[in-house]
C-alpha cells in the first residue's frame, strides 16, 4: 500500500510538490502553477484542444489526478518501467478502458491447439524488427480494433519471414467482414484469423484502407495478396512461446491493459494483484525478446518486445517491453498465431539477436 510519503517523493522528482513540510498521513498539495505549465506542454506535444474553457478545466483536473496515479504505479513497479505523462493523460481510467479495453473472453477457445516438439536451442535474444519483418506501428483510433491490428501484423510478419514478400494488409477488411459484425466493439485474434480463412486471404491496405470505424463488408474487395493455411493456439508456456517466436515468427497475445495508460518506457513488471493475469482485455503482437544482464545495484531479467497499436507517440515509439517468465499481466494466457506454409523447401529466415 503506497503512502503520502511515497507520493511526495515521486512528485518531488517532477518538481510538482510544495516543499513545505506536511505530516506523512496528510494530503499533500501540488504546485498548480508548475502543473499548469506541464499541462500546456502536454497539450502542445500531443496536439490537444478542447471545445470550451470548462472542458479544459475538467481535463486539467483529470491530468493532475493522473500525475498522482503514475506515481502510485511507479512506487509499485517491480521492473524498470517508467510512468508519467502520455497522450492519454487527460482521460479518466474509465474513459481509457472504454476506449481501448475489449471484453474478456467468456468462452475461452479450446480448439486448434497443436503442441509440437521444437528442436534446437532457443537463442538468448530475438528481434524481428532488425530483419525488417515487422510493418510500421499503426494507430487504431477510437475503434476497439487492437485484435485486428495484432492479427494482421502477425500475418504480414510471417509473409516477410517465410516468403521474403513484404505486405501491408487491410485491417479494415477484417473489422468490416468479421461474421459477428461488431468489429469496433472489440474482438479476438482468432476472430481475425477465421475471417481471413473465410475470405481466402486479404487485400492490401491501399485498396481497402483503414477508416477507424466499422463499415459494410465489401464483397468485391480486390485481389487477395496474402493468405493463411490455418491458425493455432500455443501452450501457456513462455519458454515455448519464445521458441515459436524465434523459429517461426511473431505471436499475438492478450494481456491486461490496466497499467498502460501512463506507461512511458522500460520493462513492465507488475504485481499480479495490480495487473491481474486473468483479466486480459487488449491484444498485442510479440515480435521478439531479450534479457537485461545483471549489474551491480540494477534490475536484471528477461523480457518480451511487443508491438502495440496506439501509434508511435506512445511508449517506446509504439512498442513496449514486458517481463518474461512470470505471466506478467496475463501475456501467456491466450497465445495464438497464424500458420503460413511455404511450399518451397527453403527454411524461414533466422531471427536476428
């Protein structure tokens, strides 16, 4: 449980707290003049505008509360993650969850799991970005389409790795044409993969561009430029998942998005009570992994490299790192990947360390 003293120390680092002494159990006031300047910088950096002065005042109040929330997160962080001002700092927690959180799967999938013995030693690190297999970070906007972005990026990467053919595929086609017909209300990567199978592939993004809202499915969407043979769920084993990432390519995963509103950089490692591994409500793409070596007095440990769909202005240029090996925020709960088979005999590319 964090205390006023912890909060005081955190905000003192930002220069936001009055230096006058206060009892440890009292409410400590922020330096509102300095905070107002930081809020103005936030508005400039992220191109924020508000319709009325009343709305601006309300968003400033939310911003101040979020500064405090980021300090609470910082105080309980077990890894190297740093929290603070982000492009979502003027949203309440409920607004953020409503904008980006999808519903937890009520009927977990139980089919299409294929556990195969993977031969060969897993490399110490792997980063498919260095190979050029990962397409640019995109922004889902006000549509809960993380599931579609993560799945489509998975297919794009596999085509690059297994065929050497770069593809920029249509996320909008997946959002529009999912049979359940609620693409912007959320979904799961297996919904996206099944949609690709049903449509015998996907067209490119230029022919069917992303609009950030659900539209009627186009029957004649254009020629498919990429397809998959199937998809499969992987065991809930992070060592196995890492081996699949290194030997076959990126993997989609669900996780708990609770700590992400205020994330800036570093390796996230949250206590399970602060980021439940059971309440997974966001979909991302694991593109690699690594390990921080032990140094005197510093944190060390393994981590995942993960692509998000909130644009390059969030996190580490659209990516984040998450502790690997303890199912942090539920990352190992529903790992799933498309299956792309190369009819030729050549092996897929090796993942760069």
